[in-house]
C-alpha cells in the first residue's frame, strides 16, 4: 500500500477595494501534488455567487491500493489587511468560515481541522496562543477578544512584532491565519472513488458604474478578467438607460465576483476526462460574464452549462455578475 499526500488548493485574491466593497477570496477544488497514478475521470462543478458544489470521480490506475492524506486549505486571512477592508460572504464562525462539507463514496466525512498563524514566513501560532489571542481576528467577532486581552498578552504580542496600535487606536494583528481541513482517503486499485464537497464562496461585492464602460483602463481590466463581449456590453448599457429613466441619474449595478481555482486540476494524471460546468446567475435579470474556452448553453432562466472532454484548464474561473438594485435600494 502506497502513502501519498494530496492537497485541495485555494488562491487568495485581494483586489483593490472601493467604499462599501468587500474582498473576494477565491477557492478551488481537489488538487493532487504530482501523482502518476490517480486520474480525475470526471468533474461536475456548480458555481454561483452563493454556492459551490463539486462532484468528482477518481480512478486509480496503479494496479495497487493507494492511501492518501487529503487536505482542503481555506483562503488565507491576512488579519492586518482585512482589519480595514471587509471580506466578502463568510460565515461568522471559525475555523470553518465557508461552511465546507465533505462526502466520500456517498458517506459524510468529518475532516480534522488545523488553524495556524504566520508572520514574515514564520509560524507564530504558539506565541499568539500563549497571549490568549484568537488565531483568526477578523472573522467570528474576535476583534473584541483581541482588544480585551490582558496587558501581559498585549505586551507579548507587541514584543514579538505581531501587534500594533493601542491607546485611542484599535489594535491590529500582524499575522495571517492559515486554515486547512484534512482526512485520509482510500483509492482502491482499478476502482472508482467519488468525492463531493460543498462550500459558500467568499464572493466580493462592490458597485459597477458607467465609469467602467468609459475609462480605457477599466474597460481593459474588465475585458481581461471577464471577457465582456459586445452583446453583454449592450445589455449593461440598456440597464443603465433604464436606471436613468427611472431615477434621472446614471445609477449603478451591484457587482458580485466569484473565483474558482481550477488550474490545479492539471496536477492529476492527464487532463480531466469529462468536465461539466453549471453557472447560475441566480436572477433572470442579472447579467453574467466570464472568460471560458468552451461553448455555454443556456439551460434555464438563470443557468448556463458547458461540457468539455479531456480538459486541461489554462486559467481559473472568474465569474462576474451584475444585478440591478431594487427601486429605492442597493
């Protein structure tokens, strides 16, 4: 029996934030650290601003059983950066702030969890815990715990260069929280293994204004990230025209951005045998755009689907959804 280490990888995405904006943190799916024997036969991905659901089928082509320690890292939380910049949609609990759930071969799996603190490339978990500070400060209402630490704990963290502020200013933690779930999985020789995992993506929210259609740099950025085509641009302009007609000003869309890291699927043996993507814009009136190498077929008022065979992704999925605010609100 062979022992392997597999990883579920995530990517931290921290775009520049405007007022009333929240940061998007992109997460992905199961990733293998280079293995010649385990193949991703199928992947079915459902992606919306509110939910990620992934169903995989894996095949072990080695001729012998393989036991693997598998991990799912959550997006990193830079407590210093996000002390002033709000994060997008998260559950207000730690360590599982995305509501991650796992099923292997139809049976729920209770994965173990590890939460650690890092600063300047160093693991500072022991120091943070010795000061009785929370490892994750910005999620779970832990600011109060930080500012109410005993003087000895404050002094310990400041001496270690892990805390700044005080007096009339709030304290700011200077470490990054890294969290991962992990479990052992068995891949029988010559047999299929199914894995399902679900979570709430950390979707960022801001506003999309007419500036994005009139400024050359903004146009280039949106085209690069989301491949807004002529038809989509016309739909956006029509929406702005309707807003002006209703309120006599330019108005703005609510903008939602959701990332899914898929390039790491290339670490499995060969390409993904069959990849099926379902995108859900949630409301029929919402506008959806993304860069995608295959054709997308509209299958309902809110859903678009695509199927690719022998798929080796060259870029990650970056989903843009624009929503017209309700009258009198945003």
